[in-house]
């Protein structure tokens, strides 16, 4: 465990070497929420038939932004490239678990982002939309925190499965784009799922992506009652466990295939 903490610390220190990028990230991360928040406020008269307030939508995009920074994994593309060109072999020679290495580096970067990015962006947007931001109830704060933990491991498993596909399929880079599209739509990153047609919501309900962004944001904005929030947390946990078990077996099978062909 100590070596993984060292890896996380090294990633955190590496992030400190680029303080000039912090301000740019703050601005860039704030723009989408500012635009969407302003858009919904300007069209608040058209929201009455949706049973949703401008404040809920502004808060929704705010929470989705912060959630994406907390649960996001972005290793799938470069791992796929390393698997295909053979440079992935270097990781097999190191004395640690590669999946745990990915999680350690991810957490290390997020420790830096929490203080340098999350807090400034939160304060900036909270001040800009101070009359619109909805505060969650006490139980929703707890449920929201739990949903982020489950979403984090679902996000890791999905990225791991996408990366592992390179062991079996040479054109696996296309899965990265498909994954991004599904997360953006079925995950509720672009729009809350309740704004989609009912038939499309029914399809999305069978997929794990809504537990990444939609469910945490819906819990935070009090869109789900206690029973709905509880049941969705259970489903989120089931998806987190199932996807990680699946990723584990695909990973092991992929490694055997990789080494058997001289990778």
C-alpha cells in the first residue's frame, strides 16, 4: 500500500509543476456551466411543463461539472496505444499492480485539483448563480457522497474495459469514441435524462452510464425521493461490482493473450 501512496504523492507533486495552467482550467471549466445556467434561466418560462425549476437545472450542471472532475478516468486511449505498439510491456516488469497504479495516479492528480481547481470553480459559480443554486437535504448530502464512490469505480471499470479491448481487437480505438458518446448522452452529462423522450429514457435505464452523472446530480438536486435515491444507490453498487469483476477477468485474459504473442 505504501508504494501506491508514493505514486499518488508523485503525481500530486508533478501537477504542482504547472501552476500556470490552473487559472486557464478554472476559466475553461466554468464556461460550459455558465452558458448552460444562463440559458436555462433565460428560458425559465418554458420549463413549467417539465416540473423542473431553473435552479434545479443550474445546480444540475454545476454538480455534473464537479462530478466529472472527481470520478473521471482518462487512461483508456494511451493504454490502448501502448498495447498495440508493444510498449505496454514495460508495465509488466514493474513491481506493482497496473490497475492499482492507474487508480493511484488518478487520486494523486485529484488531490491537487481539489485545492487548485474544484474549490475556486465552486466559489466562482456559487457566487455567479448564488440565487439559483439548490442546497441538498441532509440525507441527500450523504447519499450524494456514496453515489460518487460508486460512480468512481464504475468509471474506472468502464475505462478499464475500453482499454482492455485493445488486447482482442485492433480497431478498439473506436470504442473510446463510443464510450464518450454514451457517457455524454446516457450518462446525463449533456442533458438530464428526464429531458429525453420516455422511450430513450427506458433504454438508458438498462445501462450503467446514468450512475456516473445523472444519479449523483439528481440526488443532489432533490430530484429523487428517499426511496428512489436508495434503490438507485443499490443498483449503482451492483453495477460497480459487476463491471469491475468483468474488467478483472477481461484484463487477465487479455494479459495472457498479450504475452502469448510475444508482447
